[in-house]
């Protein structure tokens, strides 16, 4: 009869973590119940209560997860960059689907583009500025990674902080642009172009937000003196991916 | 036999990051979804017993009630049972053991996957609580899904949660299989089940995001007033069908591949034979991955498309039978001159071969455009995909639980009850679906609850089918109750009751404890999991 795992590191206990369940509960309340409360049942109360339960659960889950991830030793080290690259394949396909929807509408419209309701003077300088901001943030994060390689933790924190500021500036530009366009009665339901415009830029902006969340997690951990080159690398890899997607968003949505 | 942990601790199960316990959590969730979706199937069958309203309240709200059953049956069976039962339960429990790893590459992400799946089940079950029940089939086609009063958000979030769970599991297992094989295990020494999951996870990784995008756009159209699927404002209603089937046809292979993988393991072990044409079967699986992305348009044969595209899609769809044929021959060949032990897993295995052949052959007329135009929207299609996808894959989950039960529970299953359950299941599905094949050819449309405008003799066939469904229900109760009772009271199992050569039997305790293996697994040169000669 084979005896179980004697003399192993994990020998006498089952590994557990509260973090994954906290994250799922947070997402369930914040995203699912929040959305359903607001949009399906038009109940601000249900939406606010759900978000009120969801946000702390989600944040607690992420904090617990980052802490564990930076202190526990994995079975095999250094697999996360490969895993994130595989995940990015998935992300590419989700963006491709959105672009496919946009191209379908765009190409079937023929000469009637942009459709009625689109403002005559679309601001084409702002996306250029946003491109510069995002590319700069990719560069500043690269500097942060170099600092980390030199074991300069305070330099790392500083450059991550600058990257976060640039990311926030980018989102600020998006908010400004949306407000401006909404004011001109260009809303998601105006026409086919507004449909694609808000969906694709909005979806990209949500990725910027997630990237910023990851940066924040990296920064907060680094403030406690915890860091890990794989985590730092993955955060950067995701950010560069979001950056590259922006080139496609900008060229397809604004300049075509 | 001695597992390190003493006794049952709820927190150790709820917060577990161990792949084996996560696998069991997947099994519990998917069997729960299966049970509720099965009850929906019985309701659907009862309603179809007679042409007009049978069990629905009256002719006015009958369609709405029936649509909810149809929605939950489809969505829960595919998203809540088949996919999580195979790539959730079976892959989680077995893959790390089969490749000699202590766990998956990212145990916490694995726990995240299982709880996302459970959250998806919870959202799906809300169907029975909310006043505006979703009634959009599992396909959610616009414009109906956007115009209906049913709660579309529940459908979309079910897909999102379970879809995200699948994507994370794919990433996790692709990395695990690639980087965490025990020293000495090469790519062509992997178990067939490992290969089948590896290919299924590639399909999931690439195609699930497209489904996620499709339903997200549905959500935006419904709640934010965008126009993706609204032809009046420059959108395209067929765009949804394209995006949806771009994932949902390959989803059939996400289910089919691990199901085949399970039967390979059972065949090899029970016949004490190596896999016949191992490499050809592996190339077959890879071929399915390659072709799976080029066949989705055959779901749009009747939605309107140019003729040249119909022909092209017919060719690619028929082409799928080449890799499937390679895999089937290899499955069949594994029995050649074997000393076959006929126990319940092997009963299911044999039944699977029959289901595979009948389901596969009835797929050919559906792939051929001229025949498909007549048969596509009839109960012939309904019976076809229940044979090949529904029953074949369900039997694979049952066979998997029965086969690995001694390892998972540490106890033997009650073989008599398992066998009785098998016969009820097997006879029941034949009684249910053969009549549907026949009236399908005669023109019985699929999905209808009220078929009073069709020939009256259809009702007789429907009655037989309904009796069949209840026979299946008895079989399911026998099978699932057997798992529960035997897990508590069964006879203690030895480490390797079937005499398998695979790592999960030869190198682990029963049931395996934390860390899986007593000592690090290293296999000698030339080792294979099918070393029977």
C-alpha cells in the first residue's frame, strides 16, 4: 500500500487560500448583482448595496492574493510570464471580435460613413496626445524594471508611481473626451459609429484600468518591501500589450 | 491509504487550492447543474406528450414557460455540466496525477476558476427566482434576446463567469502540462487523456473570448442602446450568429476531446492493451484543433449566405470526420486481441462507441447542404446532437467517475447498482431519441411545444420519447445515488484495482493526499502509461 506524501514540504496539510473565493464573491456582487440591480431592475439601492458589499470583498481578496503570491514559494518558479503570454492570446481574440463587429458595420455602410449624428469636427489631436502619454508610460515602466534589476527599490517605486500617474492622465483624457462628445449628443446609441466608438475605446479603457490596478498592487507591495521580478515583469507585459492595442484602436477608430 | 489530513474540515474544502479537491468541487457543482437541467428536460418531454398545451398553464403563457425550461436545459447542460464536468472535474483531478506533478502551476488561479464556475451556476439558478426569467435558449439569438422581457443579463453573466473560469483553467493547464511533467515524460509518453485536454484547452483559450465578446455586445445592445445587432441602424443581426458559433461549434470539440480521452484510458486499462496508433490519434486531436475554427458557418446554412460559402463550409465540416475517424479507429483498435474486463466503465465505453457511430453518421446528412436545408431545423438534428454531444459526453463523465471512483473516494462502487443504472440510461436514451430521428425526417420541427398543426401520429412518437426520458431519469438517480452511498459506505479500495499502468494508479496513495506522490516521480526511459506487453 502506498503511503501518502510523507517527508514532503506539503506533507501534513492541505494547502488553502481565502483569496480566490473573496475575489469571486467581490466580482459577483460588484459586477453581476450591481449591473443587474442598476440596469435590469432600475434599483439604485440594489446597485449601491451590491457594490458596497462587492468592493471591499474584491479589494481584500486582491490584497490577500498579492501578499500570498509574494511570500509563498510556488512549486515551479518563473512560469507566470509564459502564463500571461498565453492569457494575452485570449485577450487578442476578444479585441479581434470587437474589431470584427466594427469592420462589419463599417464596410456594410459603404459611402454613408460616418453616419448621421457624428459631430462634424471630431477632435483628432487628443488621441495623438493620448498615444504619447501611453507610450511614455510604457517607457517609464521599463525604467522602473531596470531600477528593480539594479536592486534600487526606491527608484522602482518612484518610476512605477510615475507610470500610474500617466495611466490616470490617459483615463482622464478619455473621460474628458466622452463628456465633450456626450455634450454634442454623440452617445452610445446615436449611430453605428458611436456604438463602435464607445464600445472599443471603453473596452480598451477598462484594460488600462485593470493595468493600473495591477501597478497599484505592485506599488503597494513594494512599499511594504515585497517585490518579485516575475510579478513586475508581468505587470509590464500586460501594460505594453494594452499600449499596443491602443495603436489599433487609435488608427481604426479615429484615423480611418 | 493513510491520507495526511485527519477528518473532514469544511474550511479545508472551501478554501482549498489542491487540484484534487477542486476537481471534486467541480464535480459537485456540475452534477447539481445536471440534476436541475435534467428536470427541465423531463418538463420539456412532458409538455411534448400531446400536441397542444399539456403541462403548461394555457396556450397564452405556455410558450413563455416552455422557453424558460428550454433555456435552462441547454445553458446548464452545456455550460454548467458538460464543460465543467470534463475540463473542470476530470482534468483537475487527473492531469497533475497523470503527468507526475504535485499540483497545477497556479493553484490559487485554479481555485479562482472553480469558484467563478460556481458563481456562474448561482447566476444561472437565479432564473427560478427572478420574475423576468430568461427565455433565450442557450444561444441567445438577437433580435429576440434584445426585445424579450426576460432577464438577458442573467444569461450573459452566466456565460461570462463560466467563460472566464474556462479561460483561466486553459492558461493554467497549458502551462502545467508544458512545464510540470515529471522528469522523463516526453510529449509522446503522455496519457491520451492529457493530450485530449491539452488540445481542448487550446480551443477554449482561443474561442471562448469570442463568445464572451458576442454576449457582451448583446448586453450593450440591450441595456446601453448600442446598435451592433440592429440592422435598422447599421448593425448586423447575423454578426451575433457568426461570433456565437465561432466559439460554440468548437465548444463541441472542447467536450468531445476529453470525452474521447476518458474512453481511451478506460479501453486501454480494461483491455490491457497499448493505445492502437497512438501518434495518429494524437495528430487527429491536433487536426481537430486546426479544423475546428473553420466550420462554424454551417450553423448559418438557413440564415442566408452566398452559395460558394455553403459549399466551402460543407467541405470543411465533412473534413472533420477525418481526424475523428483516426481517433475512432485508434479507440476501436485498442480492443484488438485484448483481454477485456467488462465492468461498468467499460459498459459505458462500449455504449460510447455505438453513440459515436450513430451520432457521427447522422451528422453527415446535416453537413451536406441540400439535405441540411430539410433536416436542419427538425428533431433529427435534436436527436443527432444529443447522441454525439449530450449522451456521448454524459456517458464519458459517468464512466470517468465510475472508473476513477476507487482512487477518488478510496472506496469501491456498488457494481450491481452501477450496472443497473447503466442499463436504464442506455435503454432510455435509445427509447427517447430514435423516435425523434424518425419524426424529424418526417418534418417534426425541433423546439416546438405546440405541434397541433402537424400530422397527429407525431404525438405517439413523442409519447414513446417521453417514456424513454423517464427511464433515463431512473438510471440517473441510480447512478448518482450510487456515487454518494458508495463514497460513504463502499468497500475499501486497493491502490490499483484495475491493474492500470498509468501514474495516477501506480504511484499514489488511495485517495492521494496533499502533494500527490510519496516521493518525486521520475520515470525510466521508454516508460509509457500503456505498458501492458
